[in-house]
């Protein structure tokens, strides 16, 4: 059996196991953002209204919710980077409506939609609680991903002394568009529309082919995505960012990139959350050695 047929049958089998009661699933609208933000805040996540609006603007036909008794009870989003990669995020269910199969219903919905669109690879970042559900749909673990954080007004003890031998390159705030040419080669899919949206919110810090985006979160400022040619340049980019704000910071990184881990620790960050990056479909690997921060669990 070819992989595409196997995935389709897996999704169909999971759909047959869904609860028989009507669920009221529908596409999310801008007027749902306040309720959606309540769900993500209830889960302790860092998204803002702007983050939700970004998802709705970039993927208006693949952000789904379930409404029960006039209230948004669950959400799931699918953001496609062309036909090469689809990213599932914001799998949320209100505390009141858990254990009713709502997440499973929406996951089946977006996966069937992705299959119809012939998206080759689907990925997501799974919490420990979500792992069993995703495995039912044919996802398997690709690698670990962690969220590191740094409290507000943190100081990096002896960071410059420990790295006095490493000369930092100058960093430029001007958006020279370097990421437009080089990001796809590193990320392995074209996410230009997402990066342009993030750049409209905050001008990325860049140097040559290296760049760092950051944006305000509900609780902390989110650092990433960051793509860098060297760890030295990555240090310059991150230092420039964290020195620009006295807020707390969140940094999602791939432990497989040991230089990113060492840099985060050296700059006063510590691990807070552990997730598993999962994949379904055709094997698609990014250049993890150059990815020093991801765009976020919901974006890839």
C-alpha cells in the first residue's frame, strides 16, 4: 500500500471512531478571537490576539473550531507552507468540554483537508498529553523541542567574559530581505507569507544571511524564528533582541542543535517545557544546525 493511501485509510478509520453526537464544527472567524484567546490563556499559552489574527489571515479556510451551547469549545489550525508542508497548531479544548472527542474531531477534519489538498508532509509540536491522539492518526516522533525562558530584567553573569574570544559581528535592524532568499533552504518549505506578516509587526534583526524575528506575547516576548550561519552571529542577534526589552522572554529551540542550547543557557535562559515534534507523510528535514529558534509551537 502506498504511503498516501495508508494515511487516507488511517484518517478514515479515526473518523469512524468519532463520537456520534453533533459537534457543530465550523471555520473560525475574526469575531471568535476573544474566545479563542480565552482557550489559549486557559491552557497557559503565550499567544495574543495578533497571533490568532495572523493564523486566521494566513489560513482562513483551515482554522477550525467547535461551538457548543453558543460557546467556542475547541480549536485546531492548519497553516500550509505551499503543498510541501502543513503545520497543525492551537489544538485546544476548554476544560468544561474535555474528554468528549472534540480535539479528535477537529484533527480528523484538518487532516482530511490536508490530504485533499495533497499536502506532502504534516508536522506539529505535541505535548505529552497529546501524543496518544496524534499517534492514532499516524504521526511519529521526529525530534524533541523545548521552550526555554528568561525572566524579566535578567542579567547574564560573565557571558561576555566567557565568550571574549568570539568576536560578534555587527547587527543591523534594517530589513534587507535576506530571509526571503535563504529561509526556504533552511526551513525546507516556503514560509515567506508568515515571515512577511511577522516582519510587519516587528522589523527583524539581520546580518548577512542570518536573522532573528521576535514578537510580543501574552506573558513573555517570543524570540524566533532565528536562522543563523554561525553561533557567534546568533549570539549577536539574540543579545540585540533581549537588550531591547526588559520583559521576560520565551525561546523555542531544537535540542538537536547543541550550539543553540549552549547559547540559550549562556544568555540566562533555562528550559521550561518539553514537547515532541511529530510528522506524518513524506520525510522532510530542515537544516537544524542553522535553526537557532523556531517560529513557535503553532507555526513551526
